């Protein structure tokens, strides 16, 4: 795959505080990437540097092989062929929907501009609202108009800054899937910035987990969930608990539930005290199992219950159980471990 975006060793700060510290990522043409991390980790600053709104103190940003940013050199945003969808959509209230979509095409003849704008409105399912105004649309419709406006000039790269944060939870997933389908249909390379992993899982091909100004791990959602490279990534992605254990030898760890086998990241010598990551889907409900755990908490999720369980030795785990198994708080249930990916980290001192 051809690399469309390459950012290497970026540094940026405000008033002596470093916001980006050796920030690096690459994105192939046609791929949808996501920068995911907690508030304050620097993800929006990274997006603004890529867009050209902020200068970098170190490193290099290149789009399609052309240098866009380096210390002392910044190509202006309007010359980067980068589109951007802002958190608040930033639609022009005095322009119609089709006027908003065609705003960045003013260099084209009116008929060509209207044709291109109408084609995009048809693609996003809003051709019927071409002559409406933004205030007449729902939040989800406004989001799609902002997307169409950013796509109208055919950018090399599209940046989306928390684009779903103003939508309710039920709408976010549906709109996220629609956005992904549109981007894939146009083979548009894009980067999404969000603090919500549900948004990132719905839209992105690859995700970078950001912490303290840098990407800790870049990979597919599956790899981030099942093969986290750092403790921070393991803790940030998905749900789970850490159960104390002791390394027996390469690939075997003794925990309260028994001996777990599998490959572990890094070199952990025999006798090392570790924390083993257990996801809710690693703990299966099994009435025939001799191992019993007590129900401490339960959360109904429609098709499933998420149980928090206390083991005989005092450790706690979580388990996803089909919702027809409705057990009471304090009840003991049979469980067994079915783990495909052994993830263990040295216990912090």
C-alpha cells in the first residue's frame, strides 16, 4: 500500500509545556485511521499540526510524499489539500445545504459547482434537503452535510475532530457506519480523533492509542483489544481486570484460576510477579464447572449481563453471560476460563 500520510518525531508545546513528544504515525492511501486517547493527551493538537494550523518544533509531516511541515517550514492549510470536519460542524447558517457543500468550490463555474454538490448530497442521502438551511436539519443530518462539504474539493486527506460528540449514543454508531461507508466508497484517506473507543471501532481500519503526547500502539482494533503492547493500552481499550500471577516459565503463569499458557510480551523471568489481563469474554459461565464465583454486581445489556464476580481467593473478574442466565446478587455460579491471548505485565513497584 502507498503511504499517504507520514508524521515522524513530532514535537509541539505551549508556554513551556510539551503537548506532542515524539509523535509518529503512518497511514496508507484509502485507509481510515483513528487517534484515540483520553482528554488532554494531545490528540487534537496532533490533528491541528497535520492540518497546518500549528507549527511543529521538531519532526516532519509529509502528505503523498510532499513535505508539509518541518521546523521552520509550514505549508499553509489552504495549500495542503486536506479537508477537515470540526466538532461543532461549523456550517454557515445563512447558506442553504447545497450552498454549504459547495462553499469550497467557488473557483468552479456555478453549474459545475452545483452538480458536484448535488452528487455528494445524493451520496449522503440528503438531496431532498438541498435548499434547506442548517437549523432545519437534525444533528445527524448536519454532521453529514459537514462531511460532504469537506469532501467536495476532493482532498488528499480528511481530518475529523470528535465529529460524533454532539450526537446521542444510539445515533453515533449508525452515523459512524454511514461515514465509513461514504469514505470507503470514495477511497478517501481519513484520520478521526476521538476519546470514545466505540466511535473508533465503528469507523477505523487502524487505531493509535495516544498517551502523554505520543502513540503507544498503532494497530487494528482486534490487536489492540487482544494484544495490547503496554499496560496503558490494555487498561484503556475494552473492559477487563488485572489478576495477580507468578511466571512459572516462558509462556506459563500461575493465577488463582489455575495455570495459563501462551506467549507474553517482553521477557518475564520465572518467579516474576505479574498482572494478567482478563477480559469479560475470557470468563465463561458453566454450571458444570467445579470453580464457583460469587455475583457482586450485574449490568443488564439486553442480550447479555455483565457480571462482576468474586473468586474464592478474593480476586475479582468480569464475565459476559447470555441474559437468560439471570442470577441474583450474592449467588454463586460456575465459571471456567477460556483464554486465547495471554496478556501479562510486570506488576508496578
